[in-house]
């Protein structure tokens, strides 16, 4: 009733296909022996390239069978001529294979070079972006410093313009107290005043509210008429009838109390 599953796939434990033993009779050359060099995973199962090899082997066998015998000078010359033609054909086929192989290698090299160029361009883009961000940060910091210096110089020029003659002015106490933005009400921290140091200066500190002894003294000084608390306890609602039964509203209240808990 239970299914099992192995830890290994069938493909991982599969061996090469079984090749039985064979015996070749004398005088016979089976065609299948020409494919003895092909094994499973190396030519088998046969594809387009293997089929072309098989056709070439068949053509070569047919060509060998069609060669004239070496029994006369004319047949020998004809045989040599056919062999030279076959040799030229073999060399042409070999050159064609080399050209195909070189084309495949060139395609692989092109892809590798293209991938290397893409990686290099991506790395260069990352470096340029990193340098651009650093320059942008330096630029923003320089602009911020220039703006700060500009505001500082403007404040200095405005202050210098108020007294461009360079005359000494006496302190006008009435004008300072009349202006709520003057040094009297709002002094600057750069001249040595820090308002946070005296932040609790205007805080209300009451002896009768902040200490226990003050509370006791305040309680003694208060008239006794304010201490008695007059609270009327609410009358409980009658949930029981005169005969001793609980009303429906009482039962609902008990159920609601349980639900609330």
C-alpha cells in the first residue's frame, strides 16, 4: 500500500547498452563492423554527422569494389587514376571539415569575446558610477560650504552697513527692552549665552505641591467642609421576582458577563 522511491535516478545507474558476443564467418565482412568505433555517448545514438560518416563508408566500400584488378598496365593506370581522384576527394572533404571546425571555433571565440566585452563594460560602468557619485558628493559639499560662507558674509555686510560711518553708538536700553528680538530677550550663543543651560528658570516650583510636608501643611490649612465625600451608592436592579425566580433580563446579564470575560 506504500510507494517507495530510490535515492538515485535510473539514468544515473544506467550502464552502456549490452553488446553481445559475435562470430564472423570466414569470407564475410558484415557492414555493421564498420561502426565498431562508435559507442554509446560517442556517436550513438547516431545523429546527422554519424549518418554522413556511414554514407561515406558505404561509398568507399562501393568504390573499393569498383576498382579494376591489377592484371594489365591499362587497368593499373586506371586504378591509379581512380585512387588519385579519391585521394583528392578525401583531401577536399578533410579541408571542408577543417573549415567547419574553424567556423565553429570562431563563433565560440566571438561569443567569449563578446561576453568579456560586456563584463568589462559593466565593470567600467560601475566604476564610472562610483566616481560620479563621489564627485557629486564633493560637489554638493563644496556648494554647501560656499552657501554657508555667502550667508556669513552677507550677515557681516548687513551688520557693517548699519554703521557704515564707523561711529560708536551708545547703548539704548529703552530700545533694547522695547524690541523683543534684541540681545536682551534673545541673546546669541556665539557671544557666550546658551539658553538651554537655564531651561528650568521659568518652571513653576511649588513647595505645597512638590513635597510631602507641603501637602500635609496644605491639607491642614484647608477647611474640613471640603473633605467629606458624599456619594450615593446606586441601588441594585431587582433581577429576582417575589416568588424567587430569576428574570430573563438577569439571565441575559449573566450570559453577557461570561461572554465579556
